[in-house]
C-alpha cells in the first residue's frame, strides 16, 4: 500500500483573511501553507497525518503532492520531520487559477513515480477531531472487503450538506449506494459525510485518467465528483467505513471557520482527559413460559431494578480488566478455603465476561467498518444478581459492558441498533463462552420493556416479527403500563 498526502491547494481565501486580519493575532501565520497551520493538540495539521501514516509495516512509501508556490515550505518541513524530500512531488502550479485539481494531482503522483500498488489518498490539510484513531483498522477493513473504500463520519449539528460529499450506505453490506457532492439538504436524509480519505485498488487507478479525460473544467476535477462518477455512473463497488470522529477540510474556508473548528476540536480533546463511564443492566425474570424459549415456546419476561450488574470503564494508559473481589477471587485464607470456595462456586467468575465482550466488540466493529480510536481503559464490574438461579446475571454483565464500550468509542444507536445488540450479547455468551442462554434474556435487558415473545414462527404474526431480534416475533409494552 502507498499513501499520497495532498497539500497542493492554494487556499487563497484563508491566506487572504490571515494577511488582512486587523487584530494582529495571526500575523505570524502569513504565507504559511494550510497544512502547516496549527492543528489539534498543538501539532501542525500535517504533522498529525505524517505520524499516522509513518509506519513501514503499513505503507511501502508515502508521497506528498504540493504546488510550486509552497514547495519550499514543505521541503523545510520534510527536513525537520524526517520525511523523504525526494518523495515531495511539485505539480508546477503557482496560483489558484492554474491549479490542476485534486484528481489530476493524484494521477500525477501515480504516473510520475510509476506507482503499481494499492493507494491511500488523504487530504493533508484536514483537521481531525480525534488524534487517536487507528489507521491500521482502515487498512484491515480495506483488505477484508476487497474493494474501494471511502471514509465517512456523522456530521455534527450545524454542519451543512452543501459543504460536504454525502454518502448513503447499505448497513448490511457497507457498500455506498449513492454519492452526492455537496447536495442541498432537501435532496437527502443522510448525515454521513465523506472526506478526502480514500483507498483505491491498483486495478481501479486507470479510472482516474478516464475521469480526467471527461472533465475539461478544473472545477470538476475534484475527488468528490470523481467518487460520484465512480459510484453513481460507473457502478464500481465502493465500501464505506465510519470513523467515530469529525473532520474539517480547511481548503477554501475563511479564518473564522478555521479558528472555530480548531477551537471546537481542541476543546473536545481537553474536555475529557480521563473519562469515567458507568452503566447498569438489570436482572430478567421470566413471568411465564421460562425456559420454553429454548423449545420454540412462548414466554413473558421483564427486568427488575432490584437486582443489577454495573460496569465501570475508566480511560487509562493500558487496557486492564479488574477481577471482582468476591466473584473472581485471587487470594484465599488457606488451601482449605480455596477448596471450599471452588467446590461451591466453581472457577468461572465475571472477568471472562468482560474479556469476551471486549474481544467480540473489536471483532464486530472491524467487520462492520467502524474504526475505533487508539484509547485504552480499565474495566471493573459489580453485581448483586444471585448466581445460577435463572436471573440472567451473565447477560446483564455483558450488556452493561457493551453499553460502556459504545459510549467510550462514541458509537450510537444507529451504529448498533437494539436488535443487533441483543444478538451481540447472545453471541458473546454462546459463541465465545459456550454458555447455555435463553433467547429472551438479552431482548429484555436491551429494551428494558415488558416483552411477550413467541418463538414459533407458525404462531400469530406480531408487529415486531421482522425486528431482527433473535428467536422470532416479539410484542413489547412499556413496563409502566403492565
């Protein structure tokens, strides 16, 4: 895989605003290329991207495409940051009016260096809200799906579709079904914004030349319109991968927008140095029918608040799973004490549930195209649900752990809808730990509703028949009205 960082934009608007700023606060930035302006965390914007891709295990080479006007700036930056100066490509343009366009710059890099490999393309002047995302996950997903890949994120309130490439993505296949370059808000319900962050297979690179031959105007030689053509017209399969973070391309924005987004993203980084998240899930009681759910029978179930499992996640330098002092004993009064506890309670506490949930969560997100940030945490749990009495204590711990992980990695109900979560909890117990579990447990714990479940598809069709929950049709009512 080869990486191409694009920094060839001339950015006349931002440069003009900095030059004409009456406050004098930005005078020291006059003439500085956009990618070398301050970014989140005190780094230059380009510093962040170079650190992200500067890994020989991931990329055989990294190239930087710039223009003649700013070439000297990037040459000095390269010398100071151990970037190979010979990998800087000058597109020869000196003004905004003479620019080649992003697609032509990518094609120039491929043609001039004779590149014969898969290529990742990133805008080097793009602000990233989260400085910890793992670019290796992007490459793994690209190789897993064996198709082109476009990164997208969910826009924040206030961001307009007219400033972004908007994608519509099939949730089951992750294929982008439609790409719209800066559409009016009434043309799409999607809030998923594509950014200049793409992976292209070697066999697809010739389409860059095809596209350029169709576009006479430089205004149309942008990567957004190339993706729109590739997906909507050429029907080339392009997959989407969601990053749980925001991006801002500062290409043609003014000073006020640049400072606004820089301050917003910086405040996010400073606002949560060590997050602590606590989530609870409750015991399940089978009012009628339990455990006939295992035999295509009918059950009525609900949760009770008296008994619960609570999981706490605290951001930390390394990933740590803390054993529960009672349920995961590691210290005993004597050998006889160990014998008595082990004979009565066995060897399987709740720690394995935390570990299995974390393992399954990473596996699930990787397969679903959701890149996770490179952040670590400490997990601990507590529970007052009695063991081995049929109150779904294991699934309560798994469910509470999943809630914590979703909050920590900023995943929403759209990323993991409740039916998917119910199946996830079931998979952790049955596939990972070989626990015999009733199908009703996690449906009740995920929804927190009074649930009537018919596990026989030959019985009456209920409203939730196609809801996606394990086991078949379910009818749900809020507990308060029972």
